[in-house]
């Protein structure tokens, strides 16, 4: 086929590129410095040894994949809270939200989601409304699958008043390996359900607090998809 030959029926470069963009999710900006560091390390290893360089580039590709930010379709019906993270539901229990938020209400239902190193690690807002409080607190780096991690580990908490008048709290919790929590929203900003608002680098946990009286729709051990899985129908 010469350069002037028409493309085969049903094929076009633009169509191929569009499919590639939909198949390979973009990388969250918070992961770019780490991926760049991996790439530099891989180049250094390549100068020393071809095999080590190959392994370094594989590690760089894995790191870029780890910080992926896939598109999600968020349910729009009222009075629901969607998952803030991909992962596995670790626990559903009554608990008091982080004291540093200074919230006037007491116990809520806490839905804890554990993220392993293979899960998407961006966090998404669980409902549409207003962000009424944001607070970062340093802490320990216990394994994120332990219940004590919700109390003792480094965390970033935010409170949301939904358009339907419900109060929610979502907490990013660092894990045994994680050492950096990224939060990109501030008090007073508008929250849009399903929109990415932060990132935890490597293994971690995300807690969602919903009002008592809400109907929880997931069970411990169930997998969640951030921005898509409905965790609870809000009530109380």
C-alpha cells in the first residue's frame, strides 16, 4: 500500500487515538514527580546495566499506572453518598468523626474502605454540596487495614453539607507505606459528586461518615468503585 492509498474501511488514526485515550487513563498530577524520579532512576540503571535498566523502566510504567485517574460516571439521584475511593469495604460501624473538624454533631455511621497497592488511589467527593471544613492532622503510619488506623494515623478530613441538607465527613488516612496525602479542595468550595479531590500515595484507607439513620448499601468485603458505587442512601 502506497502513501496515497486510502485507509482501510472502519480505521482511522484519530479513531485509534481516541480508543487509546479511553483505554489508558490519564495520570493524576500528584504522581508526576514520583514517576519522573522513577524514570531518572531507570535511565541511570540503563547506563550501568541493560537488564537493570529494563527493570527500572518496568517499575516506572507500574508507577505511572498506579497514579491513574480513570473517568467515572457518577449517579445523580438525590440523597445518596457514593464511594470516595476504589477498594474493599473493611468495616461499617458507628463512630465519632474526627474531633479536629469541630463538628457539632456526635456519632455517625462510618464506612471504611481499604486500598491496596493495586487500587486506583485518587479520592472522589461523595456528594454534591458545600465543603464546610478541611483539616489535616499528622499521625502514625500503622497498617491501613487495622481499625486503629482511623484514630491514630496521619489523616486529612473534610466535612460536606450536601444540597439535600445532610452532613457527611470523608477522611483520607495514610497507611504503612503511604507518606503523603494530597488534598486539592478548601473550605467554602463547591463539592461536586464524583470529582477527584485528592490522592494518597500508596497503600491507604478512606473513611466515609454518613448520618445515623442512613441506609448503608454495602457489606464488609465488598469492592467499591470510587465515584460510582453508591455506599448509602442518606437519612436521619
